[in-house]
């Protein structure tokens, strides 16, 4: 059994070691999340031309991506889509971003060349496709 003095000394030593370890991890060797480029900032910069091109009265836009072209997406495809959709929704604030093609304005996030066939099949003819760079497209569905 430890004496009262030894328990106090042990508590002090553990406290000092914990503080030093925390300082080392935070200041000397910070976590990767604190040191790498902000993905959110990069995505926001990617969405800036889209935000500027949208008419100010547009409050909700659709979103479609390569995931919609894949019959059997993998877990990796699915989780990448969740990240990119979330970043798009964040970047487009105060506008709402909703999955799907049932909107006058749609953000397309494509890397696969067959996306045009998908859009031709699923959108009314005469839609406008604006390449915003980095695989991002702004789609305007002309409603009669």
C-alpha cells in the first residue's frame, strides 16, 4: 500500500507528465488535421465560380455526381460522395443543396466522361451545361 506522501508525489508526477505530453503533441508535433491544407477552404474556392454564376434569386440547387452513374458503388465511392456533397452544401450557404435532378439549377460533380449521356437521358432536352473547372458543372434546366 502506498503512503499518503507517495500517492501525492505520484499524482504530481502524472500531472506533469500529462501536461508535458499534451504540450508536445499540440505545439511540437501537432496532429495532421491542424497542419494540412483545409479541404473545406479548397472546396469553397472551387465552388466560388458556381456561387457567382447562380442568379441571386435561386435559393435551392440540385446536386448530382459520379456516384449517380455507378450501378454498384463501393464504400470508398460512397464515403467520397458524402464528403464532397457535404463540402458543396457548406460552400453554397445560404443556398440549400439537395440531391437530385428535379431543380432548375443543378451542380454536377463529375470526373467520368459518360456523365453527359446520363444527363441527356435524365434531363429535358435543351439544358445548358457550364464547365466551372475541376470537374464541377453548373447545369441549367430550361423550363417552358
